């Protein structure tokens, strides 16, 4: 894929700020975040970061699991 191509099954929009956003995927609530596991965390200021939540820190307001890579035989990233 080049920079202007999106997978057919994705619901991706390019914003005015040139950010690719999956319009069908949302941050999950912190009540479901696994404690001590590496996840994507959304800060209260709206910035995402990778990290591990301790189950107490109120600085994080959302989380998302890490994406999985496709097997090389499917034509995805290896």
C-alpha cells in the first residue's frame, strides 16, 4: 500500500490535520483496562501513549489493545 491507500475493510478517514482515523474503533473505558499489561493509553489531555496502567492513576481516561500483525503469507506486514 502507498501512503494514499487504505485497506478495503477499514473505515478510515483522513482528517484536515492529515491524521488517519478509524471511524469504527473507539477508546475503551479504564474500568476494563488490564492492570500491568502493555496497552495504548489515552491521557486526560487527549494524547495517546504506550504503557502499563497500575489500576489507580486517574491521568488516563481510555485504553486500547495493541494491534496484531498479519501473518506474512496473507500479504500483510511481517
